[in-house]
C-alpha cells in the first residue's frame, strides 16, 4: 500500500475511534489525536478548543507532555496555552506504527471519576496561583460569574463552578445558599435577621445568609 493509501486508512481508523469514544464520553468533551508533533485528528465537543488538523502541538499542552513522558497525563491547562482553559486526559497510543497521543478535553471545571474529596483548592491572587488546603477555606462564593474562596480572610479566584465544588468537597462543607458554601468549622454563630431568616457569622466576621431553600438541610446537618 502506498503512502496515500496508508494515510487514508489511518484517517478511517481515527474516524472510527472518534465515533466509538464519542458514545462513552460527555457531550462537552472533545477528542484530539497528535503524531509527529502535529494534530492529525480532532472531533469537537461542546467545549470546542478549535484545534485544526495539521496544527502544531504547543508546549504546555497535554499532548506535548504525553509525547515527552510517554505515559498518561491528567491535568488542567491554562487559557493562555490554547486560547481556552481546559481539563483533560492524554494517553500514549500507536497509529500505523507511529507514536501518537490521544487527548480527551473537557471544560475546566469538569472532573472525571473523582472518588476522594478535594484535598486543596488552587486559587488565583493577582498574577499567581496558590494551592490552599481545603480545611483552611472558610467559605466559597459565586459572584459576578466567578467563583471565589476565602482563606485567612484573603480572596482567591477559582476555575471551578460552585455546582462542581459542591460534589467534591469534604462533608464539613455545607451549601447554605445558591451562592455560598460554608466550612462548618468556621461558623462562629447562627442567628436570625429581622425577617427571621438565618444568618451565619464566621470567625473572620463575614456574614452569610441562609436561603429558605436550604434552611431545613442546614438545621438538620448542624442539629438545631
């Protein structure tokens, strides 16, 4: 078989792989395959990174790391690398006797099959990122389409959504409002406001409203 025929066969295999994998992964996921430092296949999901066939593999991407290390890589990639932040998993594969990389990319707040609660949150402050142990986080807030968490009274911007975090945090975090999650170890006082709604006062002096939709759960979890 000549080179043109081999490439046609390889492309057919890639299409079949993309079709099969597509039945098993979330609709948000995109599938990319790279070989010889270029992307040779791309199937876009809802979270589209706009990768083009023939596009060089950029440094800092999952594809670049897998090609270099020759092993599975699971990581979060910053927006500056490909123009859009993403979370993904990459695997070393072989196509037509060539070393290649298969990458499945997902929205940045997506986590695949996490069994253990998060041990830390990584937040942005000014121009740097800092990993903060979750036990030091007093509360988490959704505000102006961004997620913020607070540790030692300092605010940090997170790439996670509040909904995503709710499913990953340890049991001592409690959702008290659609915009707030609180670490119960940091609750100083529970009181009622003039409208008889519960308000939490935290150790740092912050006051967090308890939504009526969450009142029953809060009372049950905290036992009052």
